[in-house]
C-alpha cells in the first residue's frame, strides 16, 4: 500500500478485510455500512489516524466520493461485498456522496 | 394546452393490481396481465387503448397500419448483474432480443437507453453488444450511470456512441428529429441527473432552426421529469431542456433507469420510461430503497421485464408506444 499525503487507500474485494496498518501501529478502526442506498452511520466522528472502511451490502454498486475538491474520498465503484478503506490522518470534516446515486450522502468528522 | 395527465395505473407493473372501476382500474389489471398498452397523443389529448396480447405480439400489426416510422427501445440490460431476482441477465437480454426480432417488422432501428452494463467492464460491454447485434438492427445508445464508471466513460463512448465523445448527438429519420442526451455524469451531491451547461448549449443550437412542426424524440437514461426526488429519479436541469423543446408540436421523451413503465403527458410533451431487460425496481414510495425487487413471485420475473415499440402515427401529432413484457 502506498501512502500519499496524509491518507492511505485500499479497495478490497469480497471479504472486506481491513487495510494493514503501519509497522507496530494499531490504528483505530471504524466501519460504515452501505445498505438500502444509504450510509450507516451517515455521520461518523473519529480520531485522527482512524482507518475507516465502507462496505457495500447492496446489490447495486455505489461509490464513496468527497463532495468538495480535492476529493480526499474517491472510491471506485464498489460492487456487492466490496470495501473501501481510508486512513484519515488530518482533522477536518469530509462530506461525501455516491456518484451513482447522489441522494446518498454522509459525513466523517476527523478530530 | 398545459394540462397534466398522469397515468398512475402503470405502477401496477411492480405490484399487485388493485381492483377498481373504470379505465384506470382496467388498465392496471391488463398491464399486470401482460397486455400491451397502445398510447397515442393527439393535439395534446392523450388517448390509450388496450391491445390484446395476440395483437401486441403480432409483428407490426398495430404499427404498420398506423404509421410510417417504427423503432424499438430496450433499456437497462445491466450485463454483469447476477443477484436475485435475476442471476442470468444475458439470458433475459437474449429473450428480449428474441422478442424484438419477432416484433421488428418494419422497425427502422433500435434504441438502448442506458445501463448496458453493471460495472462498465469491457467483458460486459462485449456480451451485451454480441447479444444485441442478433436483432439485426442499427442501435443508437445513450449511457447510463453504470456505463461511465471507468475513465469518465471513454470506453462506452468509443464503442457505443462513435463520433460523440461525450455521449450526446442527434440525427434525423423520416422527418423525425432524434436527440440523444447524456444525463448521467457530473452528478452533484444531493442532486439528480445532470445535463450540464455545455450540453444544454449544444441542444439549444441543435433545435434552434428547426420547424416547430417537426416531431422530436428525445432519449436519455434518467427521466427528464422528476419521478421521485427522494430516490434521485429526475434530472436537475431537465426543465431547461424541456423549455427548449416546448415550442414543438410533438415531443416524445424516452427514458430508462427506473426499470418500470411510467407515462406522463405535459402539453405537447409525452414522457415514457421503459422496462429493464434485467430486473424490476419498485414504484416510488413502495419500498425502503430503489434497489431491485428481489421477492418477485415465482415465474413472474418476465412480466416485469420487456421491450418497447414506438411508431409514428400517420395524421396524428404524437407517437404510439407499445410496451410488451417478456412473458406473462
């Protein structure tokens, strides 16, 4: 896995295993589920450095895409069972949506 | 005339028909029973009549008697989708193409109103293209949001809209002007389908010198009218496109995306959405989400999938639209 700027990204198929954390570090983890065309929880607050993983449990693909540029969250289309993991290292608020179904929206606050 | 005529009866395609007296009640039952509905619009006054299954299934029976131009619409083949209620979307697409082949008669061409694939994968495009080719008709495509997931849709446009790098284009056929629009890119958070300023400017230029008496057919994946704000079934700047179209005497807007037949008439503009060839979606407000209807009653899937045939009716300003399901 590459680490660019302050974030690390992995897209994982199938089982939705979590991204490996750095050597010796045991990062906090948080999960967001996608069910019935909605993110749950839709609002999530985490400590800086937390690995956040989105998992699509719908039969229809979805994306996790930042609302604002630059797009810190930018997943490819997640098929059924796919996961997308990001280490959010910098405090701030990330508003995101699904590029396929833009009525689906969520927020991650990094403290 | 600006009266609005809604046809809620068509919702019955995704639910049990309700009893009822009069034409609407009858339509519900007949649609559920798998009968075609012939829809004509004349001078802004919508008229519908039922066609017996046998007549609907007879190649060109209604259309050849009525009009000089016919074409077929298919939609939402979602090749790559393999979950309940349909684990064989290539199979149902092939059945749809078989129905097209039996019905095509004098059809001039076919339209595919998007979501050819589930995930924009080359193999999915290959499979769809090979099956659709079996109809032996020229096909005009517009992209669905599932078709432009990779590289801003370049692979889709190169393959399915050659010469139209952004997926919008127009052509004329036997006096009818066809406009293909792309309303599935650059979605905004919280928004609906999107045409964008560049495409609207192109549309304005495309239409500006045309006579108001020329029939116009618009195809786009997401409905240009708002079917459901909550589910994102509409186009944010669709009203701007419709403003450009309103001066024409006959406008027919053909969409997909919602995997069920819905019709609406506003003045001289008739809106119609086609069934999918892959899986049905619920009517707005009848389910927690717009996802596939999974619990389709045994043996009923094919009553919820289908193809659409459109004909220009000689001497009338509108077009006749016949929806035929794949099965009862």
